[in-house]
C-alpha cells in the first residue's frame, strides 16, 4: 500500500509539472516579436539624426513588446495553474476513490455485522498489504467475539437451570411442610407465606436477570413481524385485575393496530409488559394511565404516560440502570425486581430502537419506546 501511494503521488506530480510546462510554452510561443512592413528603418537613408530617432523608436517598441510578453506570460501561467489545479483535483479524487475502495468495503461489511450474524467474515481478497492486514485483524476480532457470545449464552442457560433448581426445591419443601396432616401453628404458616413470597421475589429477580443477560449478549433467533398495538392490547387485558385493584383509568384510544415492527415476539411482549407493569405499580390509587401505540414514517412507537408527583429529570434518566429507583438504589422490592426499565431499554436496543424517559412537567412519567417500523403482515398473530 505504501509503495502504491508513493508511485501514485509521483506520477500525479510529474503529470502536473509536464502539463504546466506545456501550457506555459504554448502561451510563450504566441508572444514572439516580429517586424512589421513599412518599418521606418527599411528603404531609407540613415543619417545620424535619423539613426537616433530609429533607436529611440525601437527601444520604445521593445519595451512595449516586453511588457506585453510579460503580461501574456503571466496570464498564461495563471491559466495553466488554474487548469492544472482542476485537473489535479479531479485526478486526485478519482485515484483516492480507487485506493480507498477496499476500506469502504471493509467499513460497510463491519457495519452490517451485529450480534445476530457474528459468524460472517470480511474475507477481503488481495495482496498482503496494510488493508489486508486490517481486514484479517477485524476477522480475528469477530471470531473472538463470536466465541465470547457463545460462551455467554451457554452460561446463561446453565445458570438458569442451576439457580432455578434449588428455588423449586425450597418451594416444594415449604408446601410439604405446610400440608402435613398434623396441625401447623399459625406462626409457621405465616413464616411459610413470607418465605414463599421471598422465593417468588427471588424468582422474579432471577428471571429478570436472565432476560437482561439474554437480551444484551444473545442473538434474536425468533424474529417475526409483530403488531405492537396487538401486544399492548394483550398486555392490558392480562393486567385488567391489577388495574381494577388500584382503580386506575386507562386511556388506550391511540393504540394503533398498524404499528408493526420486526423482532422477538417473546422479548417484545416482555418489554411492553414491563412498561405497563411499571405504570401500574408506580401509580397512585385512582390514578390514570395513557397508552399509545402509533407508527410514523419509519418508526413504531409505544408511549405510556402516568400522572403523579413532579419528578426530577436527572433521577428519571437513571431508571434504566438495574435496581434503580427514584431517590435511592435498591436490590429488592415487594412490587418488582428492579429490572423492569433496564430490560425495556435492553430489548429496545437489541431491536435497533431506543427508550426515552421524561418527567412530565405537570407530574408523572412519560415512557417512550421507539422501534424500526416493519411492513404489516396480513393475518399475523400479535
């Protein structure tokens, strides 16, 4: 690559110099001084007085011609320089485009590679130069990343099995202890209920952590075209009892069945469920929830708003961190795992979208999820 750049620069410089000299020479050839017919110096008898007059006249003409030639030479040089600047710019752009074409190919191929297609490689052909070394280095990095992601997915699967087994055993032991035919003291039953509630909390926390790990480090293998509006409607129907318990009013007039996106139906359902759960759990009794699922040019949007106290925007922006609540960090809560919005953010990012949290000026929270819009699939399930 270095030798090619050196040769190209040398050739371009040589061509520019030759062109500049050629144009200047052509201009100078057209500026020669020539004697005109009827010159007073021809056909007349010279005297001393006439000779002096002729010398003065010739000197005057010579000065005029030299000045004219200098002006022509300057104008020709300027024209030659302008022409060669334009030619050099065009040639430089063409040559630079050809030289940088392999780098543009590498850049485009690298941008296409994500967690879903880490098995792809650049495999750039050509001589063993700096560009080839760069492509081979990126291929090696992709290979290591693919191995790391595979190991992460295996760890998540193994951890899911190993951690759920003792939880299931502990829950079964509690059920057996409480279900004995002998009378069980009320304190024991109350303790068993508390332990069971804690186990349920740990199970939700574990499920959230595993979902977060799969989303951040795993590929989306079950991609499908999903109606965001239908997922929202199903989530609201499934939480009708919780909504009624808190006497919440739900405004879902803007849930559009045309808001389609492409991704994992399981993860998208979990994302929508977490957003609505957050609106239910962190809402005041008798409050309201406004839900919208809409589509514009190239984006499907889920917007959930709730009323309440005026919140600090700086603290609201931190809610995507695991175990983060307004005002304090947490590692556990009776009303959630502390991972709801973290999972929402991770799922949105995995689908090429994003999460935006805003404190409403009049009080409450606005949660907006944006996802790439997909073409509607006729007859597709939610």
